[in-house]
C-alpha cells in the first residue's frame, strides 16, 4: 500500500458569491470541508508530492473559474504538515501563481 499524504488547504478569498457551488466542486474532487473553519479543506493523497501539489492547484483554479468573486484569492497548503509557498490567483491569466516569499535575514 502506498503511503498517504495528509493535505490541508487554506484559501483566502474576497467576495465569493456562491460558496455552496464552490464547495460542491471542491468536495466532488475529494476535499473535505473543515467544520467551523472558513475555506479550509483536508484530503488524503496517494500520489507523489509533486502530483498532489499540481492537483490542488488545478482543483481550486477550476473552482474559482466557475465563480464570481470580487477581490483576491490566495491559497496556501500543507502536505504532511510541511507548508508550501503561498499562491495567489491571477485574475488576468486565471491561474495560480506562486507568491514570492521574502527571505528573512539575520
């Protein structure tokens, strides 16, 4: 049996008009809504980290493309409790782009 990857996705979105429709798509793709949390989802994956990351970005991109929202959408996720760089949804390209994270200097 393949090892499972625990997935946690946090989305920050402004002005989403049809949350139920958005979450219906996300659930259909295997994500579970975390109760009492706004736009937080979990899942399990048995594919590689790279494939899981690509799948997350694709599922949430398609969900956003089906929606009307006013403002920004930002996404961050953890795979096996390891945080990955945040992404923002580019309204012009309709794709998630990796946000540039500043390195802390000491």
